[in-house]
C-alpha cells in the first residue's frame, strides 16, 4: 500500500481548485494588488488595495463597504468578481477586514454606524496621503452599508455612491424579516394583512426589552409567543443590535450632495425593496441625484437566484444576475470619472 503523502495531497487539491476556478484571477498582471493597513479610531485595519496599472489621476477609487457580519476584505469571496469587473473599467478598489476579522484590530460587534462611517473617512485620508491626492473617491456599499452611508451624506471627499440591497430603517426591516419568517414557517398566510398589527405590537415590545438591557431581554417571556424567534443569547451580538437598532437613512440621505445609485434584486428575501425605494426617493427623489434600478431574477446580493455547485467554492461575474454588474458599471462610467474611460 502506498504511503499517505499530505504534501502531495495538498498540492493536488490546490491544482484541482485552480483548474476549477478557471483562473478567475487572471487579470493579476494588469493590476497592482497589495495588502495595506490604515488606522481608524484606535484600530489598525488590514485592507486590500487593487489599482489597475493604467490608472491615472482622473480615474476613480471605489471603497467597498460591507454589510452585516464578520467580513474580511474579500467579503468571503463575494467582492472578488466585483473587484475584477471594476478593475477592467480602470477603477481602483479598496476594501478592508472589519475590526476583529483577519488581521484587523478591534471588535466589529462593538461598533456603531457612526464608527463604521469613520472607517470610510480614515480610508479616504489614507488614499489622499499615500499617492492619490486628486482621484475621485466613491463608495459601493452593501445592505447594512446604507446606514453607514447615511452618516456620510455631507462628506465632501465622496463624489459618488452606489448601494446594493440597501435597507432604510432597522426596525421596519425587522418587521419585514419577521413576516417572511412566519410565512416560511407556515404560521401565517402571505395575504393575511391583519397580522401586521400583531407583528408591529410584538416588534415594539421586543424593542423596549432590547433598550432595557440584556438581562431584562433574556428574562422576558416574550419569546415564548409562537410568532417570536429564539432570543439573542450572544451578549456581544445583542449589544450590536441595541447600539444600532434606531438606524435610519432619512436624515442622512437628505444631506447627500453626490449622485447615488440604488440597486435591488427582485428576489431579495432580506430587505423590503419597495420600502427602501420609497424612503430613498422621499429623501433624494426631489433632485436628479438618485437612480434606482431593480434587477430581475436577482437575490439580495444581486446574484442569480439559482447558482451552480461551483459557486460554493468561489464566485465569478457569471454568478451575478444578468445586467447587474453591467448596470453598476454603466452608472459609474457616467458619474464616477472626470473623463471617459476605456477598458484595459
């Protein structure tokens, strides 16, 4: 019997994975791809800066801002095809690992949206002080990043922004996800509009408990109600929810001075896209600053609603719903550059 060779197995697995990936990082010779660090508040954050080699001072740099969760600078691989697509259009990208993730200091669960917005400002300062004094800088944010962007509406150094699956109000979002969960659990019928009053009452009771503190929250029998989910037992996660549960975009978006694109998937099961569109329009719709688009057959993250098995290993541009990345790029090419762009 041949001896087990772990080195050979590791090499074989790496080659297999590379072949399955189709060399999806084949644009590496066209970009400068490096890991950098910058400071924000008391944290040192590890970040990835990818700059096309044809990038010039009038070409934009895009900051990729995470949604919820313990995300590294690749968003667990989700950012990779987005970065590649943007690089091909001469956009540089900067993304960073959240505090406490990878080699970044701190604890993302201890953050408020204001502190997350300060990370964006710190990233901009880094770029301005390290070789990019004049490039336009914009934000592409995901889901929860709408509340981060709401803290940056009057930031003069941001010249454009795009949101993917952006939520408008935390509490309204909680009601919506509760409604979806109850439908999935077959506890309510989708056409039963009368149930919304009970959902609102339960949401208000839970909100008051969350504001009261962790012990009151856990000690309550509210979660014995058949409509309620299991309570949060992780005190750190509870603290994050308590600190941010009043998040809302309305006041911040009313101050936005830059053009903004809001993209939504029509099959989003995390965000009430009709509510988001209504609130975004009511705060920005009086001017020409806001463009909103709904992508067909697209998920919360604008991915196809049905993905291949390969997508569990890594994502490519083909995993995004048709038109999703094209719509983003077309809008950016109109609003982000000081001069017309050319593909690499």
